C-alpha cells in the first residue's frame, strides 16, 4: 500500500481548519491541523510532514515569521493562505521561501491542484537527486568555464565559470560551497538562464516567473537579486554575472 502524503493545515479559524481537513482527507491525504505557531511546531516535531498549508494571519506569530523560521532547517513545501491580496504581500511571502501563494477566498479544487503539483515536484526532485548520485560515481564533475549542460530527459544542469546549478535538487555549487535554493530562487535563476545575455524587466519577473498579472512594479524583487548575487558573485557589490540595467531591469551574463 502506497504511503499517504501527510499535510499540515495551520489556520486559527477552526471552521476553515475543519473544512480543509475534511476536503483533503477525502482526497486521500493524511491531514493534521494546528491553530498557531506553537501547535505547528509540536506537529512538526511529532510527524513527518510532506506539505504545509499556512495561513498568514495567525495570533501571536504570523505565517510569514513561521515560514521564515521553517526555511532555516527545512525545505518542506509551503502554500501560504491569506485574506490579503496585494502584490507586495505575495512578493514578501515568496521571498521568505513560500512555494506558492493562494489568496482567500479560493476554490477548494484550486488548492487541491496546487497541493498535487507541489508534491509531484518534490517527489520528482528526490528521484532525480538519487539518479544524480548514482550517475556521479560514473561521470566526471563539471569543470570551471564549462558551457551549459542539458542532459537528455528531466535532468537539468547549468554550469558556468566554476558554478553549477542543479534544478532537480535545487542546489547551487559555487566556489564558496553548496547552497540549497528555494523554489522561487531556482525559478528566477532558471528564467535568467533561459534569457541570458538579454535584458529582463521586473514586470517580466512578476508575470512570467511568479505568475502575478498585476501591472505593478515593486522594488521588493531587488531583494531576490541581492540574495542571488551573494550566491553566484565573487564580489556581490560589483556583480559581473547578474548586472543591473538602469531603467530596465537586469541582465545575466554567464560567459
């Protein structure tokens, strides 16, 4: 019998907790619930949780703070729920490591589709990581200055100037060591790679990377850029790979 994925619903409204618990249980998941951060930590300590549905507006510690705390030690997928629908709220949620964002009110079928999608991605990453470790015993490591590498099938690796991005494991290997990326960081890096040597605007990032259709610019994106530069640049204050194009956006120059 296949293992049931275990979901944790964190919401301070008992009616919403029960509604989501019943619906997701009927969909075949094992479901636990928590009403605040303290109970969330207790559930995480007692169970192996495969995905967390986390409300932003909680008593005491809010969902953003809890997600930030979680990302220090865990890459468990997180879907943020919130009554707030402004663009900046969504950017902040994604910036701290949330994998998806669903503003209230929402259709239960949409939540279920998001849950299935994130769990498929997580399982796929685990399987590809295992295949990579097996292949590493037979294949030489990518050296400095290598061109982009596209291995047939789902395995995707991009290497440049001694840095290697593995989009299956969400790992970046740089001269300073290995860095575990969040899904949003990896998605942004993938977009820059696909559009390397081209100008990329903030509006493109909002719409084409994160699926936010509002025609509104925000400087919050710059925080992502600062973090990515810390990962890939020798001197983040004087970037040579991920540069700013004044009045336009950014450009990724791997060569």
